[in-house]
C-alpha cells in the first residue's frame, strides 16, 4: 500500500495504534507489575519493564518512561526498550483504560488527565527527572508534562505526537469521528462479524508505512491482544472518550493549547516523524521543530505512525544521542536543574 492509498477507514478507525509490538511478543525477560495511586481519582496502572542486559546491572543507568498512543499499550515499546536498556532503566505504562490498566475511577480520558496520570506515577515513584518518550496521544500527554512539570523531565522524545493540525489528512478523519457520541458503539454493531484478524490487519495498514515489516509472531500477538480487548466491557467507551479527549485538546487556545505548551518545553527534545504516516502528517515536522526550542528532528521516509515499532534501531540511535548529549550538558560547569511549574 502506497503512502497515498487509503485503507478501509471504517475498520482502521477502531484502533488507531496497534495494541502490541511487531515481533518477539511477550518477551520472557519482560515483567509487568501494577501500581495503585490511591489519592482521588484512584488509578491502577500496569507498568512494563524490560530485562536487564548482561553486564548492565552494575552500570549507572538513567530512568526513562515510555507512553503509548490511542488504542495502544505498553507493548508498543517492547522493540525499543531493550535496545536502550543498557543505558536507561525503562518503564512503559498502560494509560488508564488501555492495555492491562483498568479505567480511571473518574472516567476522565482527556489529554490533561493522561498527563496527570504520568505525573502522578512519576511523583509516586520519585523517579524524576526521567527521559520521557511518547507516541501519538502519548506524545501530546508528555508534551503537557514537560511544559508544566519541567522538574520531572530530563529529555523529551516525541514520535508522531498528536499535536493539532489545521488540515488533517483524510485518512485521519475516521479516528476523529470516534469522538462523536455513539459512533464507536455503532461501528461495533456494524462490524460484529469481523474477525480480530481483519481488524488487526486494517489497523496495521493504517499505522505502518509497510505492514509487511510485521513478523508473523507480531501479527499473531496483536490479534490476540485485540481479541482480548474486544471482550472488555469498557473497550468502546474508552476509545470514544479518549478520541474525544484528543479532539477537545485540539480546540484549546491560550496557555493551555498544545502548541503554546510546546513552546514552553525546556527539556532537550527529539522529534521523530514518518514519511508514510497516515495519522500525523510529516508536514507537521517543520512546525514542531520550530515550536520545541533547540529540538532535534529525525525523519524516516518509509516509516508510518509507529516508528519505534517499525524502525526501533534508528529511533534507539537517535534517543541514545539525545541522552548522551543531555548528560554532557548536565555535567558542564554551571548547569542548572529546571524548577517545577504548577500551572
């Protein structure tokens, strides 16, 4: 499928980001634990960590947190995290209602609520400042985190971040339609005879620059995860409310607008865009590079919306360079640590 062809957009709208990684599903050395944040609203988050590479346990490794996109999960980072595990002590969270995390007690799926979930997790663990990475919806959420809590962020990596576009691509429109009340459940009724394989295949066609890069094992893993989620009683409500949260974030102006918050980010930033991204246009790369001061830009012409799953080695090299550069800067004489911003 070329970058100009449109997949079956009704199907693809159901799950904008693949629920699982492209290969080596459920790696034996990955671990998943649950953490509960009791203060209102109550949140329980699943946290995935990679295995520690041989010889890395005795090294000083810096903390990192990975945040997935709409419809995705912590497993979206399973290809990238091990490539950085010798340098970073990584955690990937399932945002509330996604992956293996139950819905939030207050039913709030706004971008701001997702950002608060990230902040609460970091505050509770005392892990900040961290190297913070986000894809799609996760990219929008961590942009808010970096703008409002610079003390928690050492570096910021954004992979196809869901920042407002004045003229979204035609292939991104069905995802926005999920925000309309009732559309998600209507779609479910219209497609109740479709198999998880069909649904997964269309999602991968939407999100990957070249779906053929998905291994058979990765496809099977994604199908199994999709089937599991379809059985969850809250699946469609989470998709609808989360999509609405993204659309609402696009309409915010003033200091709360995502582009305005991007301009406030102080952390060294890496931007990653795919030339075949059907959800976030590569046209936005130039605007993002101008908004995030002093940012680095990596464009991958053949990548789609989930470059960390398609080209994990290339993304890992760029992240490693960013981390090393930030470390050198922090060791320079007179280096200052940013203060918290409670706005």
